[in-house]
C-alpha cells in the first residue's frame, strides 16, 4: 500500500486505533521526548503520538509532529500495507527462488532483479507536493557572512520555513542542540552516478548550517571522500516524511549499489515518483513532506558535532564532521513533521530493526541454508548482540555462521553472536540464555576476533575498531572436542501432559 504523504499514514494509524492525539502544546525541547519515551517503553511499543501543537522556543509550530509511528510490530506491518512483516518476507523470498545463487554477490544481484521485476524503477516527474512552498537562499555575502534575503516563492504561509522554526527536537538534556532524527540523506557517487539514501542524524547549528554525521563506514561518507579528494563541492539533499517506506529503506541493510528507492517502491507496491531539487541536481520523492537542499564544501574545516543521546543508551561525544550548508527548503502546505528518538531500549528503532531482519532473513538463508532464525534483542541496541538458530549437521558449523554473518554488511558491527540449535526460540532471550549457560564451556566454545566497530560505540579502545565474541551454544557433537555423552533435556511424557491437561483443564 502506497501512502501519498506522511499525513496519510498518520490518518491510517488513527483509523486503526494506533494513534494518540496530544492537543495541548508540548515543547520540542525535551518534553516530546519524555512523552515518546514513556510510550515506546509501554507493552508492545504503545501507540503512535501526534503532537498537534508542538512549540519551538515557546511558539506553536504550524506543523504537527508525529512520533513512534513505526514503534510496534503492528504499525511496522501497516507501514508496508501488510498483515505482518513475515508475509512481506515470504513474498520476497519466493521471488528469489527461481534461480538459486552460488555466492553472496550473486544473491545480491538476484535480490535487485527480483525487486525490479515486482515494481518498475523510480520515475522522474516535473513537480510534486513537496514543492508547494519553496524558499531559496542566496549565497551569504563574503564580507559580512550574513545570509542574503531569502527568495520565497509559491507558498502562502505567513512564516517562511527555516531550520530555526521547524519543529525539530532537542531530545535529551545534554544534546548539543536540536537534531533531525528521521532524515533521508541523498548523495551520489561522483564517478558512477549511483545514488544512495542513508539516514544520518542532522544537528542544527543555525538557520543555514547543520552537521552531517555520516559515519566512517557509511556509503554517504564514501561518496564524500571522493569529493574531498577532488576538492569539488558536494551536492546533498535531505527529505523528511512522505511514505514511511522511505526512512525504512534508508536504514535497511541493502547491498552497496542497490537503490533504496527500488526497495521502497517494491514495499509500497508502487514506483517512487522523484522530482529534481531546486538548487542541485539530486532527486527526492515528490510526495515528501519537507526537503532541505544544500552542499558540503570539502575546502571547509570540519566542525564538532554532538553530544547526542544515541541508540546505545549513552551520549555520543563531540567528534568533527562535515558542515552541511542550506540552499533551499521546500515543503507541503499540510506537512507533518516525522520524528523519532533513540536512547535506552526498547525504543522505536527496535521494531524497525526487527522488521529489517525478518525481511532479509530469506536472503541470509539462501547463502546459509542451515539458519533457522535470527533475532536482535532490544538490549543489544540494534547490532551489538545477535542470536542465531541453526540446523546443525557437522562439526564447527556454528563458527562458519559467525564468520559469515560478520562479513555481511552492517553485521560487521556485531559485538556478540550466540549460535543455538534449531529448536531454541531466538526471540525468547530467557530461553537463549538458558542454553548459553547450559551448553557451553567458556574456553572451548568461544572465539575472539577483530574487525570494524560502530563509530558510536563508546566502549572500544579506538574509534571504529574493536573485538568481537562468538559463542557456540549448540549441543556438541564428535569433532568438537567433547568426549562425553550429551545428556537429554528434561521433558515430560506427552501422554501424561495430555491427561493432566484434560483432567484439570490446564
């Protein structure tokens, strides 16, 4: 199901009883975070919130704020127009079964082909709702460095949009300022022209500049390095809102080179219509709620970005990042500002991450057919902790899976992988921990290795470099150094269980 705007998605949630409307004014500084945090930690993710009168420095914004819109399994499925994420995953898996791949590279090529067959590639249109209000900024005067008067066109609202009056949140008390938390950042490789849509938090410095927090291993950062090498100005555009599949695709663990708009079109069952930006040659979805256009200048010094209360549950401390300069802001007249917050789990990002794992599990299984299921517990804040169940048939198979997963995309950031047998429910953390404690000898069944680490991980001795621990919590078989009989797990006789259930209505 394709949504014409973020407002359209919010209204769908409202009709389904998945939305709470907050009619009284609530400050974008900390107060919205407090409400959202309580809701996200409610059973099953609580409800989505629509803050109808968000205030910015005490002034009510004309744009309502929607938050926690994908913060439950049900709302995540609704964003895809499906009964469940598993149904979508099964459909994608069936499309890919026509030709079994022989390598990871072939799997990713097949994934792209399967998605493309289901829905056409993004199409370019001349205009769209995201351009109902257009504000362009001239270059600042070199002598004064003050912004020139804005070129404000087409719109009718009384106050032109700026980074200082949009309802952008200051999430946590020690944050370095306001942050756009659901930005879809569009960049292009200057050599190949391949587009990338990533999600990198955006700190507001003033009305014309922001931080650009693309981390070392991200595709946007790789594009940026090419511009820095050539010394040429890098066009960047940020869009916010539109179909909820846009931010989902921006965070999905896609293989490098696969267009996020292709995945979004597949999931929404309708091709994404793109429109050219006003002040650069990048393209953004025509039905976006907000678009912020600009550039990064490689000749300019980096600037400290942060602190920021992050998904790790801790603040990310200030680090130098590129500065993003704003050349235009456009938006829909009836725009809704989508936001999220991150912090001590569980949060909305847990449900988004869980949906990604479910969606791409069939792809993992095509390369590792022994995998039964994968779970990313909320306590692992996305990728720190991964549970994997496998159908074990030969010695050391668990270690094969560990190394294979560490070599796949953002799984390289995983600090701990625990492998269990096929009959263990990886979504039941208590059950996994029971088998972890019962089935392992710490020295025999553990492996340490080194590799890339999440830039946001404050615990590593060096930034972006760390160690990893794999634990084989499966039953041990011949060839794995275990020389004693493996005892059976305690289970009651099925006939006795049935009799007691019948007699006592258990």
